[in-house]
C-alpha cells in the first residue's frame, strides 16, 4: 500500500484569478482551435467541445446543432451498429466510439474521428486494442480512454492514440467512485495528463465533471485540448427520451437503464451509473450560446483573446481546501 499525500484538485476546488486585460468586449475572443494530430497527421479546426457518447445526448438531432457551431458530436454507441447514415452531414465533426469488439466497424469509417472507449483504460488488452486499431487504420485520428494518469496517457499515445480521453468517475451520472473507490480529481487529472500528452505532441479530452461553463473554462485552462460534456446537454429537445412532467431522463452508460436497453447484463457486472431526471431546457442551441458566452467572458477576465492562450493566462486559486494556494502562470 502506498499513500500519495500530494493535493489533487477538482473543478470545484479552484477559481481563476482575474488579470488586467486590454480587451473591450467578449466579442473579440476567438474560440476556434486548430489541432494537428500526432499519428494521423490530419488537422481539425473548430470549437473543441464534444457531446458525450451517451444514449440521451449523442443523437442525430444534437449533431445537427453542434455541427452548426463547429463542435463535435460523439454518437451513442448503438448508432455505430445501425444508424451511421443518420450522421452524414458535418462528418468532420463526428467522433465514433466503440468498444474493443467494434474495431472492424470502426475501421470502415473514413472521416471524422474514431475511438475506443472503455471504463478502464489501464488493461493490457485495451492497449493492444489501440495498437490493433492503429495498424488497421494508419491514417485515422484515433481517440482512446479513459485514464487519469500521466504514465497511462503516454502509453496509449505510444500505442497509437492521437487523443487520450481523461476522466474516471467525475460524471454526474457515474457512480464508479462510489462503487469501487477508484478515481482521480478531475482538474489534476487534466493538468497532469495534458502535460504528458503535450510532451509527445498529442492531445487530451477532459471527459466529465463539468456542470457549468465555468468548469469548461477550468478544463481548458488546465490544458485540455477538447472538453466532453453530457449532463449539460441533457434535457433538451434534441435529446433522446420523452418529456414527462417537465423532466427528461438522463442516464450513465454503465447504469441499469443502459444495460437493460442494450442487453448488456452479465452476471459478474453491476451498475456503475445511475438514472436521473433533469429539468426540460428547451432548444440546445440556447444552451450552447450561453456556454460559449461564459467561455468568452472568462477569456476577457484574464486577457486571453484566443482560447489557445487561455491556459497561459491562467492562475488557479485554491478555494475549498484548508490553505489557499495559487497555481499558474503570472
């Protein structure tokens, strides 16, 4: 047994200190990013926010709106098997995720991103699967996850991943931390995994834990190249599910709801997610505009006229622990 006594931080443990800015309006902030990927050698330009590949939010209707904003949709996994044609528009802004057994299906996709998505990215079997997918698709931009530590981020990149998905247990409908005791505070995971990935000219996705536009800002400020959100997109017209008494269902992909829907009930596997009801929010376009407004506003507070420079302008102030400490670049 080892005990690591270093302080690790979630988004709620910090704020970002404001700094003098020469900007006069949030309209001056450019939120687009251009990323060139290590193995595929391809470039992508857009606003680097992604919908989670969950049943309720990874829908064709969600993709139509996100693509309009230059954002990425990750279709729910069941669409990979039978509904690929429903996502034909804006194909560069799609990331198709599958499990280890979906490599043959993923290898047939010629545009956008492809990825292997498992709850536990630390197994040798998963690393071998990333290598196999890279060998079958040498020109594809490949995403792999989930992990939360620098060493495994590097291993997945060296195995062939262009982008590593970071996060174990921070999602609003994930119960992995409760059921297993496994996890890592999300902001520290993002900071440490981004540092490891960027040292190899690769990228990361901050996956989970964002409940507001301020949390998305903190993820980008911590070094995330992309941010994946699920709960923030739940409850809209573009989501899958019925509206009942002003609420819509939202559930984790390891929940009983998902396991029953996709006939994934193994005798040795229990649920590590939950089903919740979220308030109906109307059209997702309004929510997206509000999120982007919050990010632009944050950039004006620290003097970053481009999302690319936000992390360089950030000083995190720890607020919820015993001693307030400042982390960042002056």
